[in-house]
């Protein structure tokens, strides 16, 4: 039997089998980049997914995904990623980010930011870089609830309107 050592995974998920492969192998990777091309891919194998504790970089682009179940499972998996340093998220609704101790860079693009998202960002005490891409006309609306003073390590903060 051959052993595959995966340091980086970059894949466009188009089917359940592709997602199953990623979930079996993401525990070996320190960098993971996933792009969803379809809606509502079932997370039927979530209970068999490998641990994500070794991930240091995670890029998720869920361009059409709107399932609340997927959002909940992603947040749960993020909470398990204790070594995560960089997180890039593109999702129709901004996710609540768990308080990941090592997270130093957060780049999030979304059509809708909620007060819960702002509250979760305020808990990221080691955050050094915060870039928000907001799909609203005025990015200040989404950022109004962010108290940047609560982020003592923050050295680079940006918010901009984006087209999604």
C-alpha cells in the first residue's frame, strides 16, 4: 500500500466523491484550498472526516452554498483547527469564526455580515491582518460593530465593497 503525503490540497469540489476524498486527506495537509461549484453539497461523511488540527492555511470559496447545515459544520471544523494561522472565507453570509488562538490573518468576503460575525472577530485576540470584502454598497455598515481596539495585535485592517 502506498502512502501519500499531502502538504497542500487545492481542489474544486464538484461532486460528493471529491468532497469525500478531501475530507479523508485534509488531516495530512497544512494548507487547504477548496472551491465549491454547486449548491448544497451534502456533508454526509462529516462524521468520518479527518481531523483538521494540523491545518495552518485554509481557503474556502463557497460561491453558491446557502445551506445552514454547511455553515454550522464549517464553523465546527474551524473550531477544531487549533493551528490555523490564515483563514480566507468567501461565503454568501459571513461565518461566525470561533476563537482560534493562532489565527493571525483573516480575509473574509461576503454579501451579508451579521452582528454575530462582528462579535466573533472581536474575540480573535492575535489577529494581525483583517481584510473584509463586503457585498453591500457601504462597507461601513458591516464594519460598524467591529471594535478594533479589542484586537491589540492588529496592524492591517481593510474593508471594501466587492461585487459578488
